[in-house]
């Protein structure tokens, strides 16, 4: 952002314009025309949120949730997420669900998390909400069939993590018949989205000959691809392989 544009934006923000306050916060968060400062970004976000700026409310919740420019405070995160959702925000149900489902959270409430995530799917078709709902149900061990149903909903809607879950379930026959063709179909769909876990799991399939012809070279290629995407297990596997080859 140019110095002139930044001067105008700051003047509008100081006059109390919530949109300008939000945009100025983004400048400080990204270091756009100013020195990056999470603390200053948070202060401008809070001003905008207090003026009922919907995006700022969700952003303030994320700051408290993740400790971005401010110490972590689960209760404050809950407060701002709830305000954003009540105001009609379309991208905060997942954040709120994560906060309520996290076993480390001081405001943990799995039952409420499930309700929030269902609402996120029903109102906005958020595939990530459906996927997390499946995980929460699975962790609660209350209804495996319902967990599987939501994993399928999420996967069909494009959630790669849910695709990996379905691939895993079909690989080991968890709640579904053991089916390597279905396993590969879901792993490959997730791999097309560059999901590192799916790619690493495909590598295992080629390494062991599960559902495909055993192919160590293809397994290595997939391991390398997963490692490039940050998959920790693949990184360790490749380092071990290199060490073994040096012996």
C-alpha cells in the first residue's frame, strides 16, 4: 500500500470507520506499507469488532484463540466467535466448533460443538464443519454410524481430511466392509487436493501392495511428494531410508 493510501486509511480509521479499522489491521498483520505488528493489528481489529464489524469479530476471536497479538483467552475467543455467528458470519462456525471440541480448551463442550458444527453445515454447506463433526462423534464414541455418515457428507462435499478417514475405514473395515478399491478411490481423491496424509497413505499401499501392484519406486515418489508438503512421517521415513543406504 502506498504511503498516501495508508495515510488516508489511517485517518478514516481514527475517525471511527470500522471498515477502515479492519483494513488497517490487515495492513499491520501483513506488513503492507507498515512494519508488521500483531499487537497493533489486534488493537485495530478490536476497535472494528466493538463497532459490530462482522469479519473483525471473527478475527478477534481467532486472535484470542491462537494467541495472535494477545495472550490466549478461550473465554474471550468464545465471546467473539458467538457474536460473529449471531451476526450471521459464514466462516466462524468451524472456529467455534474447534474451540468447543478441543480437549485442551477451558470452555470445552463437545455436545455444543456438535450442534454448532451441524449448524455450520446446514446454514453454509461448510464441508470442514461436517468433517470435524464426524471426528467429534468418533471421539465421543456414541454413534459410529452417525460419524461415518458425516464423514461421507464431508468427503462428498470436498473435505480431504474426511476422504482420508473414509480411505482408512475401508482399508481396515472400520464400520464398513473392507474394500481396497474404495480405499484407493478416497485416498486418490484427497491426493488430488494435495493432502499430504492421503499421499503418504498411498505410498504405503504401493510399498505393501495393498490394492495395487507392489511398487517401491512409486512408493518412494509418493513419500517424497508427501514430505515436500510437510508430512512428518514421510520426512522421517525418507531420512531413515537415506541413512540405511549409506550403511
